[in-house]
C-alpha cells in the first residue's frame, strides 16, 4: 500500500479493525477484495504525529478554491460567486488587483455584486446608497454624511468595512480563501493552494519544468445542481464513462466497456497535504484510443482531480478538474487541459495553439459530455441526502458496491467521513430538503450555468445571432429580387432568377443552422435511450 493510500486509514489505527464494516448485516460496504485492500496500517508503524494529524478534521474554510478563469472576468464590473454557502463578490480594484468581499454592504446588507466599479478611483460602490470601498475593504466615502468630518469619522469606524477574503491569481485562475476577515490573511499565508502540479505556479504558458505548455482544451466552467461530494465521487469513478457518456466520450457496446482495473498510483507531486491526496492507475476501454488503455487519476483536497492520458505521439495530456463547494446541493466545476509543446506534431501544435475557436468545443463537446450525467447526479445526490435524512442510511448502507471498480469511490467516502466531517456543504439536518427538480430544462440549463458567464460562448452567441440577422436580410433581398425578376418576365430557370433562388435557399439553410446552434447555447434535451 502506497503512502497516499495508507494515510486514508491512519485515523483508524487505534480503533477496531472491524469498525470499517460494523454496519448492520447486508448493508452496502466494500466488497471483500476492497476490504482487504482497505485494512488499517499496522499501528506499530504509525507515529504519534501521524495519528494526531489523521484524526484532526479537515478544515474546509481554511483552504484556497479557484472561483473563475481570469479570461472570463470583466475587470470593469463586479462578479457574484458562491463558496461554502457564502455569497461573495469578485472585483478588480484601481491597481488591477482582484479582490473578494462577502456580498453584503456593511450599511444595510445590500449585495455589493449589484454595485459598480468607479472609474475615477477604482473603488467598489454599493448601488443602494453609494458607499464606496477600496481594495482592502475600507469604506472611503459615505455620501449621506453631513460634512467631511462626519464622513471621516464614519469611514474610520471598523463597522464600516466590507469583509474581505484573501485572493491569489495562479495558473490563470482567481483563487479565494474560504474564510474572510483580518485573521484569514494570516492563516491563508501558510496554506498552499491545490494548484495543478504539472504547470508553472504563476501561469499556464509553461509546464512545471519551464517548457512551453499548450492548452489542449478550452477552459470551461459550469455550475451544477448537485453537491461537491457527488461531483468528486463522479470524477473518481472511471467506470461510468463508457455508459454515462456513450457515443460522446465512451462506448458501452464494446465487450471491454465494463472493464475497469484499478491499482494504487504514485503519490501526487507538490500536494498541500499527503494525507489528503489519493492516486490510482486505471486500465479501461478508452474510446479515443480505440483500445483498452492505461491512464491515471489523482485527487488533491480540497478541489483538484487530475486525469492523465498518454497522447498518440507520447506526450501526456493532463486534464485538470476543479471542484468548488458552492452550497448544499450545489457545486462549481472548472476544467482545463494542458500538454507539453515539445514533441507535438507540427500540425497538431498549429491547430491547437492558433486555430481553435474556444466556443465551438464548449458548445459541441464539453457541454454535451456534461449533459450526459448532470441529471443522473442531481437525482442521485438528492436520493443520497434523502436516504440519510429520512432513513438514517449512510453511504455504507445505501450503496452496494461489489466490484473493484468502486474501490476509490469507497476510499473517498471513507476519507470524507473520517477526516472531512462528511463534506464541505452538508444539508442542514434541521431543515427540509429542497424539492427534487425533475424538469430537464432546469437541470440541463446551459445558459444560466455556463453560457452567460463564459466570455468565449458569449462571443459565439453574438456571432450566431449576427449571422442569423444577416442571413434573414440577404434572404429577404434575394426573394424581393426574384419577385422583381419574375415580374419583368424573366424565365424562372434563367440565370438571374436561378442565382436569386439559390441565394434564398442558402440563406434559409444558414438561418435554420444558426437557430439550431443558438438553441445549443441554452438547452439541449439529453435522453440516454436515444444515444445509439
């Protein structure tokens, strides 16, 4: 058992070996081969410091989380976000620094995300009464003050300050610390963000060794109607790909489609905490490779899961999945992928580096892949929460996982129970669960969960709308011209009427295609029964 695996079970070193399966008879626990692999580490090899750290709860609020890709943020306006059930606002101050405040004005708690950034001094102004705040959160102006002296006195009162969260810009993303307030700036300095270890820390144009890195897939963000734990569990489950994403990313019809062999992998490099990581290697049918292939998965708490594949020319393609715990039953998913430029075929390099239009793979690939299991996971997450609340069933009783394919799902759930206190954003046991959303138009809503916050897709949407307008206008002119030509007695099959007719038909087809594309920015029905 490798270090990253054994650390999952150090917390159990001084407990009964049978505690891992002390649930009622017949309850869903690890399969026998999984139980064997999951036995606690020999207590004689566990140091006192190891045991102390392993039983200490994971402090979700004392960690960094990526909230947005820098490319998607307009520095001229504030941006509302949600983290650990806190409504926050991201904004860029007069010095070009990205800041994060709790989304409430200290005056009467109006949302600062509805405010504006003043061009004159780069302060954030609350739109309710005009209070202004600098990058540190200090109030700089209260327009209702009777005079300059009163204004200065009110602004110097600590209660006039907005609550600020530490921020960093790393690897093309704005990161936010889970806690706010003065103490958070001290605590955050000692915490390493779970950034991608394969990339340079400050940016994404180079790999960790200084070589050129190429963005293999356009960065993508989507807000999901299910919790962080369900999202993480899904990304640690390679066996679902050939079934949930059949015809898009996987292939359920191959004899090997259910094959999922998993074994321990090397400990992730540059992880903030070894006890909060896990790594494993997978052997499964990979549709893109057209064969059973080997690849690796690693989890770095609290927010990163990486999948690493070997490309046909030998380079590694690293897929970075970031998971942000927004609120109970809600999470934010962020994705990017990079490979080394060195060793790439020239044509592949030129196409990926210079000819890729980001909104096209978003529209036709990324959104379609995620539509494949968004509804499944929304309903699964609600059922898991209901089982726990109404029947008192933990995942151990609710899940039946008899194959090794679920081995690391079980490991993740055990870590979440023993060190993660059940998760970052659990439902309030004293409150009723929110109703289950069964309308697919709401669950698979692309516009509000992705398009409206994606700069690339907004550009694509505007382009498609513009082409629609142009096609309608040109088509109308062709029809008017055709009518006039026929009115002058020209035969329908003569040159001019034929050209005008062809133009009208081309514009009609373009208009239809653009309307279909426009719909894909908003919602596309996904029915697994129709995926052949």
